[in-house]
C-alpha cells in the first residue's frame, strides 16, 4: 500500500501572510489540525494547531481583549510556521511514511509530486491503515506464535492453516529485544482444536502462545 492510497488529496492550505486568526478559524471550522503553507505552488512550511496555541498570549498577560485581538490579527503564519518540512511522494510505501513520522516525532507529512503539493498523510491515516492491514474489523481467531527466526518456518505454518481449510486474514511479525521472534496470524474458518493438535504433531518447533476469538 502506498501513500497515494490513504492520503487526503488537495489539502486545505494557507499562505505565509495568512494571519493567526484566519488560520485558527480554518482549523476549527474544517476540524483539522494542520495546514501546509504554500507560496504560489511551492510548499514553504506547515502550521499546526499546537503551534497556534503556543503562540497565543498566556492568561497572565496584561493586555486587554482589544489589544489581544489586534495582536493576533497582525501575527502572520510565516512568523510561527515550521520550515524545512519533511515530505513524502505519492509512491512512498505507507510503512516508510510511518517510519519517518515515528523517527522524527511528527504527526503529518505533506505529499509532493514533482515539487507540487498534492496531498497530506497524517498519523490518523496511518492508524486506520494498520487497523485494516491487521484485519481488526474482521471476525476471526487471533493467534500468537513464537517461531524460530529462520527461513521456511512461516511457510510451514501457513501451509498447515491452508490444509485445514483456514482463511488467513492478516499476518504480522515482530522481534523482542531478547531475540525471540513472534508471528501474529488472524484466521477464520478453522477448527482450532484440530489445528492445535496438528501444529504440535507436525511443527513442534512453532509454539502457539495465545489464541482468542476477536
């Protein structure tokens, strides 16, 4: 799956000269949390709701309401936006976009094609994607296996599931710091009693750690 499949195309944008008040109004009326900042067709920054809130005068200010209003109407996005924005392309794999977000602690990535802004992908898009990839919305048995981290072991497991008439809804793997390797498989249409018996007899090196219907 690629960024183009899950991004929001043609996102709402602002310019560097958009005021604080205008940007905040857009975020609230559109119910979004980020706005790419463009100058012409060029992406020059990004502004978030957090940036705007941090730029707001504190409750301890001595300014009166009229002075505050005047101040916020004069404040330009270019004064508080984040420049040098991390971006991805439409053909970037979703997992690569997720890695960039996690490694850099950002919640969104503008999507550029030939230097032009064509979309934005957010942490919410990533969460929804992985929920779908893991088959969370489909009913089945979620099985956790401890498995040797070597070639051919997963094939043995999936072949057994196939032979017993099971339908694999999703597969995910992870490795702990201890070096132990685990596979999470969600399966439907399978007799678990028979599967557990066959697993122990035919593939004893694969341990079924947990199984539950979800």
